C-alpha cells in the first residue's frame, strides 16, 4: 500500500508540474452549466460582435449538454432537467444560428418548455434576459424601485445590507428594470410563442410591502424627478467604481453582462471603451477544450493555485522546490492592498486578503485567504516577503470573525434576516453572508490550529467551536455552504475542531465519524448529490466522486490514531479512480446558488486526493 500511495502522489505531482503556467499559477477550468455560455452568445449578438468562431464554440458546448428528453440539466442525477437552463440554451442556440427550430432536438426542447409552463415560469435572471431582448414584457421582475439605492444607513433596509456579490448584480438589475431596455437585432429569434399566461406571483404581498416602505421614505424627499435621477447615477457609479483592470465587474461574468446592458440602458453607445473593455475581459475568461468553448463565471486561478501549492507541500514537495516557489511568487503578487467594500462592516482592518479570480483586487474572501496562507506558511523560512504577506493576511483574517463566533465568506456581520423576505428569487441564499460550517471549520479552525498555533484555550477559538457544536445536524453531519454538501461540511467541522485541540473522542466528532461510515459506498468511496443543496438534507449520489471521497477519508485520518478498514477502502478507491470518461470525475462538487448554479472544478480531482494521500502517508508512514 505504501508504494502505491507514493506512486499515485508522484503521478499527480508530475502532472501538475507539467501544467504549471510560466507565472507560477495553475489555470484549470471552472465549469458550470449552459447559463454563462448562453449569456455570452446573447450579449455578443446584441452588441453586433459576430465573432462566428467564438460563438460557434460556445454553441457546440451548449448543444452537447442537451439531454435525450430535450431538456438541459445542471448535474448528472437531476432527473428531468431545469426549465430556465433549457430556455436559455434553446434561445442561445437559435440566436447563434447553430440550430434551427425544426430540428428534432430543438422541437423536443420546445415541447418541454411548454409542458413546464413556458417562459413565465423561468427564473428571475432568465426573465430579465428575455425582457431585455424583447421576448416577454417588462413586468415587475424585481419590484423594488431604483430609489432603493438612496435609502439611508439608518433605515431597516439599505443597499449595503446585501453582500457584495449580490450588490454587483442588484445594481444593474435595478437600472434595467427602471429603464426597461429592449435591444433587438436582425438576428434576434422570436420565441414569444413559448409564453403562457403567468400565474399569481407568490411574492406579491412581500413585493407590495417593501415597495410601500421604500415609497414612504422617498415621499419625505423633495424633487422626486431629481431623486430618481440621483438613484440612477448612484447605481451607475457603484458599478463603475468596482471595475477590475480587465474591465469586468467584480470579476464575475454574470454581473458584467448585466452591467453592459445597464450601461446601454443609460445611453452608452455599444462602442464605448468601458463596454468594449468589459467584453474583452469576458472573452479572456473563456476556457477552450476539445473544440468547444466554455465561459467561466469567474476564473478560479488564485483558489486553484493556493490549494495546489498547499497540496504539493502536504505530499512531500519542499517549500524551496522551484515549482512551489514559482507558485508562491504568483500568490504574493495577488495579495490585496486595496480597501474593498468589506471595510464598511470591518473599518478597523487593513487589506491583506486574497480573492478567487486572477483579476480580483478588491473582493477578498475568507476561503481564498486561508488557502493562500496555508500555501505560503512553510515558505516563511525562505524569505521576508512571505513573512510580511503572512502577517498581513492573518491579521485581516482574524478581524473578519462574526459576532456569533463563526466566519462569513466575504463580509463581516452581513446577515440581516429581513433580506431573506425580499421579493427577489433566491434572496434567502444569496443576499446575505452568514457564518457557515465550511468557513468556520476547516477554513479557519483547521488553518489557525495547524498553521497559526492557536487552540481552543483562545477565546475566539472557543466561540468558533461553540458555533459549530450548535449547528451540528441531528444525524451527526454538518451542512457546508460552498461545497456539496454534508460530506464537505462534516469534513470541515471535524478537521477544524481537532486542529484546535478538541479531542477525537468528543461525542460530536464521534457522531460525525459514525455518520460518514454509514454513508460509505460499496466501492469504498463517498458521493453526495447536488440535490442535498436543494432539499437541505443529505441525498446520496449512488456513486463515488474523487473530491467527496478525499474529504471523507481526510476526516477519518484526522479522527483516528491508526488506519481503519473504512479508511483503507477509501484510499483504495482514490488509488484506482482514474477513468477519463467516468461522469463522476466531472460531477459538480462546488456550490454557488442552490438549485441553479454549481461548479465542476477541473482541479479538484488532483487537489483533494493529493491532500488526503499526503496526510495518510505523513501520519501512518
């Protein structure tokens, strides 16, 4: 077994060495469903940017994802497919000119769309896209007036109560719903026949309530017309002040596409430098594979590079190795020195975090910061630059702890419950930034315990452990927000608590271990469905994936002084799982928006098995 573990580690290390970019980074694809490809096709056609080779590559990938029943789905075990994804894909294929209405696969898609309620039953973002291009009327998709941008900080609800990644989508959406832009070209397909009269909006009461409260505040302000224009200006300046050097808004494709349409709605010409630079930034985010093109919603370069650098060192590669040093220099170059919106809720801290994307300079997050700090921790002995970066990052990280004892993803104490009542689809999942198990457990406690020398005697660590214990599920698992899902959260909580000194025999840890043992698959691995993220309860995948197996195995390693039979079966699975064509290798285990958006990290099949095998080798020899 020892020889096989070493052989697999060496294989992965050799592969990674060959894939490293000249600047030291690793650039793996961050793959999602058809949404981003469809949005890019519609944007390019709307701007008369008829890059046929590029558009054809996007369309080919969309077409390849269609199911036999005519629908598009987001993950393998999703039975029927998703209406919004199907509408977006169908529309984009027509707009691209890749497919004709009378083709069999398009007729199947059309029948499914009608059978599932038509265009009016799609998601809010899909309706926005359809309204923008003249397919459905501009109804009150987001029944919040643009004047909401001007609500004062003392009001029960104001714009900066939303977390940053929500704000950069809401600002352009408010502009678009106010201006009601319709942009059509000679190529715009007409799919209005797919409209079916919509049923009553279940948000209507909440919508009227919030609209009335906003109007109550606005009523006391003079010069309503000027107030309206000022709100539009505020939304515009909010977007423009958060552009990255590549022209994208916060490094996200979805927010950037919405921003471009919002600027058009405000009168910007299609040739304006801000728009052309944004389009160029988006095109640079494409990943090319097997003749197909996929638009990433964001590049995962910093995340992948930080995790891989740490994984290599866990597996025995020295911090002084040229490959590791190159990666370390790249990470140093991506540490933030600008103040971002996070400072509004944490004014005493100075910048020092890391972001997710290669171009990200103002939106750091907890996950990426701890990943980068783990990566450079052993390098502190190789240079003062690493020591300085380490201290800045650690200080920023510690300052971001929420008052409840846990850690958020992006912004401190941004969890106002009133936002979950808003008449915005998915508001409960994406509007706020509460403490989560994965960020509090592995991201912080594991990092602070194993790399920063803190333990449970520290008051802040006590608060974090107490938060985790309060949030354990009845069956012994924990829910993880940014991975799929209960395996991810349980791994995070157990490894975090053990790292700060909670004994392996603690009832909560043993309960979690027993839960993992109960859900182990017959092949020795573990697998969890994305449906868990939707129903908020563990749903087995009925198959095993490399990343979820590695998380479970790593949990067992942390919680056991000697190798156990279930652990060894998990190791065996990791050693034998290298079939290129197996769908389990591309199953999305990264979470974003429950039920609507999931990520398949192409790097994960290397990162997490390498870490689990490295920990196994180091602990048991």
